[in-house]
């Protein structure tokens, strides 16, 4: 009996030590992710600040020249996003986009975010649209310049059920140039 209890206690110690190790690792990882959210990215901050203050011409000027269709179309699309969603003022950084299906609208609309060989940095945001539903954003910035520029601004509409999918399709058709 004593040996059985001792064996169980030994197993529990190992499990307890394993659990403690896992908790410590997760804590360090969570802290690193939270710290990364607060790492300033001046080009991203300037772009988001322009959107929050409805300064669409200034936001459009942050795009890499030549990647945008034309600045007027990009500016109009950013205005349409604001008019349709109304969520720029509630944007806040997040570490990752949530799991699940989404429908993406990309500004400016072009085929590749980063041509081969180009480095880029991605910053993600979340907000609540005026209809109360979540919207997620993905900002891609050039990383090989001394003054990073916006390469693309992706709007992700959750499409995890029939209602959200219909909403996403409707909004993409409404906003698309």
C-alpha cells in the first residue's frame, strides 16, 4: 500500500512539475506576444491614425508608389470602408487573426502582397463595426526601406456561419471599386 501511494505521489510530482513548466512557458510566450503588440511601428501608427481621423488622402499617401491602382481609387475605397463599417475609431492591435473562415478585401487590389524577394512586416488590428460585428485588418508594410510604406491594407470579414458570410459578401460588393 505504501509503495502504491509513494508511486502515485511520484507520478503527481512529475505531473505537477510538468504543469508548472508548461505554465511558465506559456507565460513567457504570452508576455512576448503582448510586448510585440506594443512595439511601435511608426508607419503603421501614422496610417491607422489617419484612418481614425478620417484623413483618407493622408492614409493613401502612405502606400508604396506604383503598387496602388491610383491614389484616387484607393482613397475612395478607404472612405467606403469607413462609411460601410464605421469601425476605424475602435481599431486596436492584435497578435493574430482569429481562426476560422473570412472573406478578405484588399486595398489596393493587386495580385501579390510581397513580390518575391521583398521583405515586409505585418501588423494586425481588430475593431467592432457599426453593426456590432467584428472586423479584422491586416496591414502589410515594406521592411527593407528606411521609411517603411504601406504595401496593402486587408479587411477580413468573418465568415464562420451563414449570417456572417452573407454580411461579408454584401460588404465586399458594397466597398469594392
